[in-house]
């Protein structure tokens, strides 16, 4: 099993998000906790991908059309650090 460490602001952010987005985030956490972040690639709705540029080393998964969860993976200690849940800028 994986350990998920959320940034201290995630709980406050989730209170402001639409209910559907929070449900999708809870599903995301469940998949990552049980199977690891590699399992997300089997679910095309999450569109999990590596980020480039300033966010190099981080990953992103879709929680809907607008929101993304940004996270990093530490394989040596089996940890996923959730950095933020943010509206995607088009």
C-alpha cells in the first residue's frame, strides 16, 4: 500500500470544490493508496501525465474538465505527495 501525504491546504481547498470533483479526488486517492500511481494509466478519464517546464518532476491527473490534482511520487519510500488541486488554465 502507498502512503498519501496531502499538502496542508488540500482539506480547505476540497471544501470549496464542487461535490463531483471531491468524489473524483476520493476515487483517485483510493486507487493510488491501494495500487500505486502507475494504476492511474489504466483509467483514461484521469489522463495522468508527467508535467514539463517549471513543474518538471511533478505529475497531473484530471478530476474533471477544470480541475487537476498535482502530485509527486517518491518511489524509495512509497509515498505520493499531493501538492495542490487547481483549476486548469486554458
